[in-house]
C-alpha cells in the first residue's frame, strides 16, 4: 500500500517564486526574506488546511500576501522610533515609591483605633454613605461624621500630610485591600 506524498515536500520548490513576490511587495530583500520565512512557517503549521490536488503555489502566495498586509496594518499603528527619541520622552513613576507609601499607610492605618478603622473602611474605602454607616454601626450620623473626620485627621498626622490632604481619596486597589483586610467589622 503506497502512502500519499506529504505536501510539505513540495514547499522548497516554491521558495524562489515566493521570494521574488515578497521582494516585489516589500522592496527590501531582508524584509522579503523574513516574509517568506513567516509564510513557510505558517504553511508548515497549517498544512492540514491545504487541499491536496489544488495549486500549492497559489495557496502559498495567498498566505504570503495576507501576512504582508497584516504586518503592514500592524505597523500603521506603531510609531517608528529608531533613534529612541519617543521612548526617551516616556517615563513611569518607579514602583518602589508606591510600595513605600503603601507601607507607610498600612503602618499608620494599623495605629488607628478600631472605631476609626471601621468608619474609614465603611465610609472611605467601601463607599457607604454616612447614613448607611450609622445604621450598620448603631450610632448617630453625627458620630459617624465626627469619627471619619478624626480618623482622617489622625491618619494625616501619622503620615505627615498637610492640612486638607485626604489620605483616603484616590486610594488605589492595594490601599483599599489593606483597609479591607484589617479585620475591622461593622458592629
């Protein structure tokens, strides 16, 4: 019983024609060679999609053409920066600053009384209204407001923040997680 020939065996025969087509599309030999290589890799890995008995060259040219235009579309969204000018203008705040500030916040938060941590968790990090917090804790709304105010003032003092700076506003997910993980529960 003879087995059918593997279509992969036919791939090398088409390399010169693929390369010529790629050069005509790219205008650059090096880029064309990369394109042919990508085409052969795609054809090899997707050989089961090739219908035996059909035109292998046409199938390969279609893969090459589609790959070329996909790369071209992708490059339209990219910014050429061979000299690094654009990359040099980008900056990111070092992550260690955030970790240090987070550690400071956590230490300060842990120094607050249980009542102060509770109202900051509920009214600050969890976003409940003062009325909801009052209902949850069984105290008057005025007491909740007073505790929140004193808790924020104490946090500012512990963190060395200036008057008017809010240690809770704009809290990131990590800060809220610490506040939530403090173990303080509503009464």
